[in-house]
């Protein structure tokens, strides 16, 4: 099933259940407290908060999302993209979990060709391979899963607030959630459900039951429930790429039809083979991770530029710059020193234009933005390379590591990234004093912070730095995170 077909079935199913079809909002979040749209619910925040009256009570969408907090996971896990699409169904004070749970199950398990009675099409997943989690105290959800849907108790697990309680990080709406996982099979890890293994059991869908008013939120697991919300809401998010990976029978989201062509082209340009390994011990692993990262980041760059983001040193522009640079570095570390962006982004455009026609109509502009950024970075790299060669040969002749001060100067003066310094030094058999490098970076950060104190600082700036550092945004995180996100 192609990603486009998965989307069509999604819309058709929820339209048949009375949901208004709402087009994806921009990746640039309409809410100033978050930089990017990180979940399907972001465009609906005013409806959930009750500050605006929704024009419909039920909505269905497939929302473009960016999660920079997941950047270090990309290519290493099977399931984390910086760009991905979140399919969602929403109820604003209309149905609640008694309908949301059976609908989710029905859609996942109804045959692809359609149910003979209702005519509704689904995704045809084997019910025996689905596991569900509920919040520890949510007996109501537990009972619906067990008695209405018929999931055996052995495949229902109770999780604590870290995993299965959603809130915005500040006083406001909150509530328990329930998640659906797909069992990829014994080849992928231990038995025992998502509690035992999140690689084998892959999270595909999160159902949030927004029903309480929280008066204080001190942490994910420490909050005060003030009482019920006036209206109970439903907010769900299913990862389109994760479902596509399951339905297409591929190993990870980077091998699905919207992403794989870029991966293949990158491998071709680099003259390397992609072997699909997830095993860090495998000698092909680092190349495979690199190719997956490149495929992901090229697509994210395409979609960000298409939504009006431009490379810069601030906020969203910096995220885009970083994504483009990581692609160029990744290619370089596989031996490609020529420009690659025009080529790769054209391949990504071909894979995405069916769903997002604007990436085709605006392609000239998109390509120019990316290519210009690449040219500037390649100039930086060649200036830095001369300086690095010097520093490396000094270190070699004195039989010492390359100093943290040199690595820092390369970074600071030439914008030369530490990954590249490490890799190129390693090729010459030289190590780098990383500890000193990090100390100098920290000092610089502290200085910048002290400087910024007096000046007024834009929220978006601090937000992007938090996102880049991998911290969770303080507001509207959208969904609860599992360990993988908090590990970042
Ligand atoms: P995980 O624990 O796997 O990191 P999550 O709990 O952070 O996922 P949610 O915040 O619950 O994810 O988001 C709802 C759904 O969106 C997830 O169930 C998943 O299918 C999808 N999703 C979340 N993050 C990503 C990502 N980085 N790439 C692709 N899909 C994602
Ligand atoms: Mg989740
Ligand atoms: Mg999770
Ligand atoms: Mg996560």
C-alpha cells in the first residue's frame, strides 16, 4: 500500500464517521510558543483550550510535522524522522474514548479491500500483532479494550504518567492516553510487549483522552488535577510513515515509498551499498545510518523550504541550515565532495509531489535556496580544511592529540563542524581533545547567555536552542514521550 493510499483510506474512514476533513497546516507553527508543528493537534490548540469555538465537532487531518528533538535518533532507530506526517482524528467535546478506541481498532484491522458489510476500507493488520497500553489508573480504557474490542489481557499493558499521561507542560488541559503498538516479530527483539522492547514493538498510534483541568504541572509525572474539563476531547496521532513501513513490509520508515528513492540516489552518488542493517555491530551500520539520515534530512529540507523557511542563524532557519549541513557532511564522510543537493532534492520532490503539489510548482525556488546554502557551506569547508590540515600535521609531528583549542577555532572561525574535524583527524590517525573542545563550547555559551541577559531575547530563539539541545519544549509538546525522546 503506497503512502498516498494509506492517507486516502484514513480520510475516507473518518469522513464516513462524520469528521470534517481539515488540510495540513504549515510546518511553521501557528502557535508562537512552539517553533514547528510537532503534532497533529497543534493547529487545534485554541479549540482544545476553549479560547475559540471550533466550526466542527469532529475533524480528520494528516498533518506535516517536524521534531528536531528526534534528530539524533534519525537513521539509528527504525521509526524517527525529523519530518513525518501525523494522521489524526479529533473530537471537540463530541465523542470520547468509548468511540475513539473501537474506531482505531476497526480501522487498523478491517481488510484493505473493505468490510463486506459496511464497505469501509481499513489497513488489514493482524489483531494478534497489536498490543495496547493504557494509563495505570485508566480502568475505563482498559475495560473498553478488553470487553468492547476484545483484546486479550495479555496484550494490554499499564504505563505510568511518564509514558501515558498527556499535558501541555503548564496549567491547562490534560488527560491519560492509550497507545497502539505493532509487533514486528521475534527477529526484532524480546517478547513481552512494549514494556519489554520498543524496537520489536513499535508505537504506531497515540489516543489522548483530554478530560481534566490541571492547575499545576511540575513535571511529566507531578501535576495537580483541579477537576474535569467542561468538554471532553479526543486527540489522536498515528505516524503515517510508521504505518507505511508496516504495510509495505520494509525495515524502517526511511525505506518507505516517499523516502527510499532519496536513500538510493545518495548511495548511488557515493558508490556505496545500502544493506538495511539495524545492528550497530554490523560493519555496514554506520554507512546505512548515514544514508537513512541523508534521506530523511533532504526531505525535511524540501518540506521546510516549501513552507517558507530560509537558512539563517536563527530559530527555524538554523534548523534548516543544520539539516542541510548534516546531509553535506554525511555525503562527504562517504567520500563525495561535489555538490549533491540539486540532485537529491529533485529526487525527494518527485517522491513527495503527488501529495504536496506545491513542492513541484515551487521547485525552482526550493532548489535555488538549497543549492545556495550548499555552495556557502562547501566554501566554508574548503577554507576550514586548509586550517585543519595544518593542525593535524602539527599534532602528528608532536605526537599529541589535536587540541580542543584548534577544534574550537575551526568551529568558531570557519564554522567547521566538530564531526568533520573528528572524522578527518581520525583518517590521519590523530585523536582530538574533545573534552577541552566541549569545555570551550560551554564557556562560549555561558558568555553568550550573559550577553543576552541585558538584551531582549526572542522566544523563538530560545525555543530552537532547546529543541536543538534535545530538550522538550515547555509548552504544547503535543504528546507524551516515551523513553526514546527523553533519552535524546
Ligand atoms: P516514540 O516513543 O516512538 O518516540 P512518541 O511517543 O514520541 O513516539 P507521540 O508524541 O505519541 O510519539 O506522537 C504520536 C505518533 O506520531 C506516534 O505514535 C508515532 O506513530 C508518530 N511519531 C512520533 N514521533 C515521530 C517521528 N519522529 N517520526 C515518525 N513518526 C513519529
Ligand atoms: Mg506516544
Ligand atoms: Mg512513545
Ligand atoms: Mg518520541
